[in-house]
């Protein structure tokens, strides 16, 4: 198992840049929902399976009763090509 993750300032800055791009593209969503989506979508793929539940629990602590209302961004054109 992986012993640690890189949560340095560069990773935080990158996540904030992603969130800023999402916010500019989606003016309808609130900042907290956009930040939740950026944190979740940008980081879940980097985690080992055993740590996903812990990460989702932290997201739920930071954004109570919000995660279930924030849909995951999907690239359907890409998904169709790989299926």
C-alpha cells in the first residue's frame, strides 16, 4: 500500500486552478459545490481503493449533506470511445 500522498502547496494550487476553471464554466453552481467537485474529481483517481472511503468521509465532513447533490463531471464522448 501507498504510505503517503503528495498534498503539498503545488497540489493544492492545482486543485484551486481546476476549481476556478470549473466555476468559470459553470456560473450556476455555488462556489462550495464547485470546490467539492474539483476536490473529489481531481483527487479520487490518485487514491488506492482502501483510501477512497477515508477521502470521501473527509469530503463529507468538509461539505456536510452536499456530496450527493454534486454530480461527477463526465466526458461522455470519451467514455463512448473506450467502451
